[in-house]
C-alpha cells in the first residue's frame, strides 16, 4: 500500500507568529506514528494563507495523528494561531512523473 498525503489549507491570524509556531510543531510531528515527510507551504499571493502537505505511512496513521495533534501541548500554539481551515483532505498517489 502506498503512503497517504494529507493536505490542509488554512488561514493564520498572524503570519509571522504562525510561521514560527508551525516550524516548532513540525519538529514534534516527526515523533507521531507513521510520519514520513512534512512540506510547509505559504501562498505566494497571501502570506497568511498556509498549506501543509504531510505524508503518512497509512490513512489510519494520518487519522490517529490528527486526533493527537488536537490534544498534545506541542501543537497548541500553532492550533491557536489558525483563523480558519479551508480544507483537510487525504490523497493517494495516482502517478508520479519525474
């Protein structure tokens, strides 16, 4: 089974604070079961609009991590900095072109 990609698109209250807090949270995300890779993205036209592309070993790991993140102290600062979540979806790879 291939890895699962979680794509979360959201707006931050304060871009500078959110960048700092997200970077700190990323270090803790590595400790979650099934974590593979984390791409932290910032919209080129709106620096308060972020997207996180996180790769997980399985969909089950992604769902379990999402629940844990809501309660772990290491993620609370970043969660408090989120103004609104536009979407949170999980994807499988169809094909890769290199």
